[in-house]
């Protein structure tokens, strides 16, 4: 028996060992964030070795290894390349941090300082961090001064002599133009416009590419002459501008059978001087063409696998599909095996491949200065790869600069000869070119680390963190989200984990208390009093104190909302005047239905899930009375009235399927629909009443602009439970267990400052008065957007309509201010109660349980909770 | 004759115990549309009741394929489970078997006390110890690693409790004769105790496997790094789109457990038989 | 002394990983969340906390119902199986199957069977009876008991069989020769010889009754129906709300009760 036990145990052990080995392999392949080197990791020395082994052109170059470069830092030895431009004094303007526009380095006879330590020959450098012990060196970001007159950017490039070049749109009238900078990006001048060279009027630059030899290739759409189609000729103009400024119209021999967008070139890039790669809008194949003759030289991806867009690094083409990246060697037309690690890395995170808009890209790519070197940037940072290599190396961490900022979208990337990078981005509508230079004296990871935690992803916080770090480079703010939504972790689980960390002393410094038991934390002394921080903001910018002091305890402020939403009702002004609470809303709705039996919906409800949540927020303070006792009648009232409102609507079967689903669907996840106040629906006579918890001036601007077309429409604050309720958002607190209370207060002060609150409009009105005024301050004459809708009029004709969304009129601004002044009751923020009530209500409304059952269930669970 | 009648209720009971496996297997082979139809009433709240077919109308291997080929995290988690469970069982063998032997066969002061202590400690529900465990593991710097799960579990008093009884059942006479033959304590333990108590050891291992293969609370609390998570945390809240994969992964998670106790059953029986044979 | 040495490694680990945390829990029962000493305040709070009392009562009720049921059922099954050696082998394996099914799958199954639109209601509707919402009424208790019995039947059957196998067949022979009936034999021979096993099996079943929480939690969430709101639910929720002081005090109370129970059982067994 013993022997057979041993035998069987041996089998099991063997399986284990094999499995472990297999598991390890899989792990390395599957867990890309681990495989990446971060600039300060100890393994970076290793990566230097591997890349060396892969046979770098120069054999001893290493990647951007932060800590291995101590000893070689900023040695003034000249670069061992580019002797071509013998006369040009190459200089590094970034040595001078003050960006003096009159600075003329030639005057000082400055030698080229050489590439940053990162790309230097490191034969003598240690691979472990030398002198100071702390890892030093990282890429710092500066925004180049804006290019005047640039409305949109199509391409970013550099010329042999170091001139930086931008191709873009000057504005609608002037059209496509090229700007050059001869001083490294400090000043730009418009070299020429496509209009003046080509004679085409107001050419709209659809796309373009810049060649290092000075040529420019464009695909333009002459706006002035909107050609009526029919004669088969393309309405798009293709042209090449040579280095000496001559225009040459080119007839591209594009194959017909490709998507058929008659020649709208979505992407153009130079693969080598004289030859371009193009992708037609909607097409999947990529064509290599001669830029002077228009001849089709080669076609890639003929099979037509879906390609969203492409980038290229010289002769290697990277085609981004929906869930994969194809690396194609343009010389052979075959897949490039040397890029497999790179594509694998990119594919591991689907957000690297997801196209969110027509002119920005999730990943931008460019070739490096060395043979086979490829750089790319995503929201996670800047990465380096050497063709044929086995690792992708992170060169700059996105969270330490603007790359991770939610409002930033990438357009193009360029690696400069001095080892720095330019990345063109769009940030909240503005075009910016960001310059990343290596600073060997900056600590790799800033000294002070602050941890911020929130239960669900909060974009304002991400935005604020990016800006804060950009302004305070010696701070490193890490952001942790408890429930990412991609795994089975529930809110309770996340809270338990958070609590263990807090108690163990490794908890976050700053807590965003949305969805958390704030009262419990306050009671147990987990939060710090931040009245002093708020006092300073109050004195400079002013605060809506009725909001910030919502959770005041014993005269102290432990948890302070930084944003708020206002529940409103919209509809006919007359009707609204009779609505004083939830019950009267249902009554009015009923009356409206009796009046008009045809209108599809009385109260707009397009999703039970979101509507119940929105109404809950407006009503919830009535569920628990002042002593914390539970009001069963209030629950019954809530569910009853909601049911009435729902039953008054007529839905088609298709609509019902959506409405009655009690879960937020995937397409809705990540976006809070409780804030949506429809407007076209009113004008289209599809609804009579609307409700939303508006989160910013834009909601109102949109509504009121449309209301100008129908003077009977108006809005009122929704006092569902009779009280003037607001919904607190992004409630900020500092942990009393934090060892960095002062630093945390700095960050919190920033969160409440005008800059942090004025920029990003999602998430709620700012509590900072100055920011609030800035947000609502858009003039009535200024147009923000236009909304188009169509409706069927009495005769059955479809009528298209467009209205401009403008700023608020002064009376409206005043009205809003008055409303905010009267807000005095916060909606119940307790997530447990919200979950209980909302889930039972939704079940009842969807017809799965009766009213009695719902009320009983809620009462029972609530009492258990309140007893605990 | 009478005996055969007993088969009916017993058989019914057996069927009741086994139907979930059938359910999982057939569910695994159903395609999305059929799953939606059958399971809609619960998973999506549509009208009617959940129905179940013995044989799927349109059998498909889609779910299995999706699991094996499209879900890399499944394999990672599977091997995490294997690693953790194997580590724990190995630790329990190393530490628990001698402990049970010592408690069962030797008389020393405090023995009774220790044994009672062991039983009590076995009973503590995890929620109670959660924070304190976390603090201890944190101090030892084994948080967020498999060791942080393996070590505390390896010292669990549960297997000691099971093996205690089996070791207790070994006749004193056998031990005496070995001692007379000149064997020392370790030899007695190794050559007599372990083989004769094998039934108990294997039982403890099998039961331990079933317990630790399904561990949920500890990994959730102590492992922050998702790549270290075991299989038991793989099945998220089952939504309709994932129902097929959920069935497939349940079946996959089920297999090792079945495998283990099919293996262990023989020894369980032999152990029982051995214990039954008294000199 | 050698015995102690055998025990040492285990003891060392137990002290570090189990005793130490428990000592920490005891300490916390006398302090506030952040560490200030408060004496017996937490205990007072806990004993007057209605949620605790309800949870304690539910847990007691659950244990008092399901353990005897399980013991009886599994004993009956084991005795029958002993008489049917061939079929017994297959049946035994069948009974063990529930233990092997991963918890998450069990939860999925229970959802599909017991929720409003589940199979059980479907069967009832087909049979003409009215369907009930099992998980949201007092029926939840029986669902939990059923779940417990279903899962642990095989486990206990195996252990009973082991115990039964330990009774020498000669004694049975002798008794039959003396003319004793089946029941008589059972009462005066089988039962007494099983008593040592009974102790082990009772303790193990008691241990497993705590595990029923996992399924209850995964199916019904943080706040299930009152009848299955167990002590662990309470601990879980207190932890989420950082009410660590109450949790520690309640834990110590629970441990004390279990200790008392175990001591009583032990004393009872000593007498035999």
C-alpha cells in the first residue's frame, strides 16, 4: 500500500510541478503590466542586457534605464552621429528652463550637449543605482507654447536640420497650412498655406503626412466648391508640396473596391521619402503609393481584416484592429515577427486599440533615432521597444504626467534627435504639443507619495491628479479604485479590504467617500478635520457653504462634498407650478395622461435602472427621519408613485425590453445617466415631463436653448420629499491614520480650488464659487454646440430642426444661483440603503414582485441594517 | 428482499446529490440562445420558470472552447489554485500528522488542554479573525503572496482533529511489540503509525483538498494582486452572457476535486478496512 | 516528552497564525476602534444590540435543527449502505459529489432552483401548487437547511461507515445467535459502539454548519431574509462599517459559547 500511495502522490506532484511551470510561463505572457519595466525597477539592468543581446545596432546602447545612468549622466561628450549637418550647431534649448524667446544659442556658441544620459553609450555605467541611492532620472513634461492660429493638427514631423514642423488647419477659411519652428518649438511661424500654393480655395485638411526631407503630402477637401457628385471624379484633392515649396497636384491611383468613400484618406504617413502609406476611410487595406506619380506600389492587408487606423515606424506598419495589432514589414508585405512582443503588449489592454474619435488615437507610435527602435505612447505612458527584442520598456509613466489625464487624447508622436519626445494632444478642445525631456536630476518617483482611494472610478479625481502632479512634480499621487467592475468584487468586499488596510496603517491618505459609510468613519475618528483647508478656499474663491457643510459634525468638517447635483423637473411651466412633491408629480402626470392619450411617454423613462436611481437620489432623505428611524410609509409612497408614473407611459415592445431591464447595461456602464435632461424629446412632442439630477451648466444650457423654441417649457427644482435636496458628489476626506496629513491637505486644497473645479464639467456643479461662476458664465451670445433633431408634424412630414446651444441668459443665471442658495438638504448617501431600496423598487416596477412584498423586503432589510 | 427496497430511497438521495453535475454538463453544452431561454427567468427576470433539458437541443462546444482558448486568466487562476492547495496540503502533512500522532499516542501534561484548544480554534469563523490575521501576515511581510494563504492554512488544526481519531484506533499491542524490537519513537511513527493511520491521513487530505480548493474569503482579503487569485474567485456574478462559460468553468473546477476524491476513495476504504481489522 | 516534540511544529504555527490573531481579537473587544481602552462597554453594546441577538438566535436555531437532522439521516443511510456492499460503493461516491462541487457553482445552482423563477417553483406550478419566493420568506431557512444537508450527507455517511466498520462482526454474530432482533441489536450494540464516532462527527458537522454562511451570502447578499441572518452576516457587515469593537466583543462571546459547548460534550464523553 505504501508503494502505491507513493506512486499516486508522485503523479500528483509531477502534475503540480508541470502545472506550476506551465502556469509561470502563462503568467509571464499574460500579465503584461508585470513584464514591463518601469524606469525605477531593479530589473531594468536586466532589460538593458536583453536588449543588448538582441543586437542593437551599436551594440552597447541601452534603453532608457533610469538608475543605470547615474555615472554617465549628462556627460558633455558629443553624440556620435549626424556629422552631415556640419555647419549646424545643434543645441539643446531645454537646458534653459526659462524658455527665453529671445534666446539665441548660436550667440553663445553652445555645443550640442549630447543626447540625454538615457541613450548614451553606457559601457562604463553601473547597472545598479550608483551615488545617491535613490533612483534618479525621469522624463518631465512641458507644454510647448501654443501655435497661434492652429485649429486642428494633422501631422507632426521634423526635418533633417532639426526644424520642427506641424501640418494642420489654420481655421476654416484659411484652410490647411504648415508651421515650422526653428528654435525647438518655442516660436512657430506659418511657412505656407495650401491655399496660396495650390490655388484651391479654403482647403479643409483631411489628413496629411510630413517627410523628413521637407515634403508634405495632403488630402484636402475644397470647402468652397462643394462639388455635386455624379461625374465620378473624386471631390478630394491630393497634393504634394516639395521641400522648396512647390505645389504639385497628384492623382492617386486608389483601387475602387475599397469601402467606397470615394477617396477620403483617413490616414497618410511617409514610409520613406517619396513613398506614402494611405488608408481610406472605412477601408481596411493600406496602400503604398508614390507621392509624386500617385502610382500604387503595394497593397497591405488585402484580405481586409478590420483595421481601425495605422501607425508606422519607418518600414514597419502597425495596423490597429478591434482587438489585435498587425505588424507588417512594408518591404516584404508579410507580418513582421520582430514586432510580436510589441503587438502582444499593445493587445493586452484593449483600451490601447479603441478609437474614441475621428482625429485622436489611443496609441501613437514613431520610430526612434536608432535602428529598429520604436517608441509609442498610450495613456499609460511612453514605451520603448527594439525590433526583435523580448521586452517592452516603459520610459515614462503616464500617471506622472498628462498622458493619463482623462481629458487628454493623443494625436501624434515624434522622437527628436536629442532623445526627447513631442506628443501632440487634444486636451478639452485645445491642441497642445507636449515635450518630454529626460531630467537626470529629477527623482524617478517623486518624494512624496499620496494615495487616493475611491470606490468607483471618478474622472474628476483622475483629472485633478494629473493636473496636480504636473504642477507639483515632487508629488506622486497614486489612485486606487475599489471596484473596477471587471471582476466579482462587490462594494462590501471592497470596503472590507479598504478597512483592513486602514487599520493596518497602509490605507490611503485621501478618501473619496462616495458610496462609503462616511458617518461611521466620522464617528470612529477615521477622518481628519479639514475646516482649515476649506477656510482658505472660502476666503479666496468663495464656497457654496450650504453644500460643503452638509456633513458638519460638532462644528467640524470631516467629509466635504466637492461637487453637487441638483434634482430638477422639466416640462410645461403651468404644470410644474402645481408640483410640490413626488405624489403631486404623479397626480399631474395622471392629469396630463387623461388630457392627452396619444403622447408616448408622460414622464420620460427610458431606463428603469437609471430613473429609479435618479428619483431615489431626489427622494431619499425622506426615508429616514431626523433620529435615524426608518420610515416605512415613505418607502411605500416612493414605490407607489414610481409605479404610477411608469404605468402612465406607453412603450413599444422593443422599448419595454430596454426599459424594464433592472440592470445597467454594458453600453451604459461608466456613464451616469441620472444627469441627462432631454430636450429634443419635448420639442418632438414625445414626452411631457422630464426629470434629471443635473450636474453642470451644460445640461441647463442645452435645455433652455431648446426651450426657446417652445415658450411653455421651463424647469423647477424637484422637491420630491418636500425638502430642497441636492446630491453630494465626490465627497472628500483625509484619513486620520495618514502620516502625510499636511501633504494630503495640499492636495485637498487643490481639489477645491478654482482650477481643479472649473475645468472638467462632469460629476456635478463645483462648490467653489469662482469656478461655479466661470462655468455658468458663458455668454448668451456664445454658441457652444448645436443640436439637431427631427419630428413629424401634423401632416406627417418629417421636419429637421437645428438649434444652437448657447450660454444662459442673465435671468436664468440668477435663477440658478437662487436655486443653489436654497438647497439645504443632502440626499441620503448611504450606499447600503440605496442598494436595498433601488433594487426592490426596480423589481416591483418591473412587475416581478408586488408592492407589499417590496415594501416588506425593504423594511425588513433596512431594520436589520439600522439595528446593527 | 427487504434490502432491495432500501435501494429506492437511497437511490433517490443519490440522484439528488448528483443532479448538479448533470446540470452543469448539459448547461456547458448549450449555446447562448438556449441558455437564455432556459435560464432567463432567474438570470434576467423574464416570465416563467427555469427549464432544463436533459439533452441540449443544439449541443455546442463553444463554451468549452471559449474557456480553454479565450480565457487566459482561467489557466492562471487554475494553476494558482493548484499551487495553493498543494502547498497547503503539503504543509498540513508535514506539520499536522506528527501533531496528531503526538496528541494521540503520548501522554503528557496539558495534552487534554491542547486538544480542546485545537478544537476551539478550528471553529472560529473567518470574519472574526480577518483583520487580526491581516495584521499578523502584514507584520510577517507575506501579504499579497501565496505564502500568506498557504502558511496559516498549513497550520490548521482541522486535519489534526481528524487524524487524531485514526491514530487513536491503532492497537497499543502493535506499538508495544515494535518498541520491544528496539524501534525508536521516530521509527514507530514512520513505519507503523503512518501506514496504519493512512486512512485518516488520506481522509484529512481529501477533505482538506475540497476545503482549500474552494477557498474564497482568504484570497479575497489577503491577495490584492489579481494575477495571484485562485480559481474559486473566477466565477463572477453570473450574467446571462457568461452563463455558458460559467458552466464550463464550473465543470473544469469540478474535475480536479472529483479526481482527487476518486483517488482518495480507494484509500479511504482501505483505511477503513485496515482500522476494522483488529488483532 | 517525545509526544510534545511531535506536536511542536504544529503548535508553533498555531500560536503564530491562529492564537495570536485571536488574542488580538480579544484585546480589541476591550478597546475602541482606534485603540482606546473602554472596558466592558463593547460587551454591553453587543448584548443590547438587537441585530446581534437576532443573528445569535438564528444561528442557534439553525444549528439545533440541522445537526441532529444530518446525524440521523446520515446514520440511517450509512446503516443501510452497510447492508448493501455492492450498491453501497456507488451510492457512497454519489453522496460525496456535493462536496466536490465548487461553491460558486453551487450558488449558481441554488439561484436557478430557489429564486422566484427557479426550477422548484416551476415544478410546483406544474403540480398545480402556488409558487413561493423561497429566498424572501421564512422558506429561506429551509432552503439553508436543505443546502447544508445536501452538502454534508456524504461526508457524514463516510464517517459513520468508518465507525460502523470498527465494530467487530463477531459481536453481531453472537447477538443474532442469541436471538436478538434487528432493532435490539442496533440499540444495544451498534449505538454504544458508535458513540466515539458520534463525538467526532458531531463536532465536524458543527464546524460545517458555519460554512453554510458562504452559500447564504453568495445567494442572498449582505441582508438576506431575517430567518437566515446569521452571526457571520453580522460580522461581515460590522466589518464593512468598521465597527471593529463590536465585532471583537461579539466574537469573544461566540467563542466562549462554543468553548462551553465543546467542554460539555467532552465531559459527556469522558463519562462513557
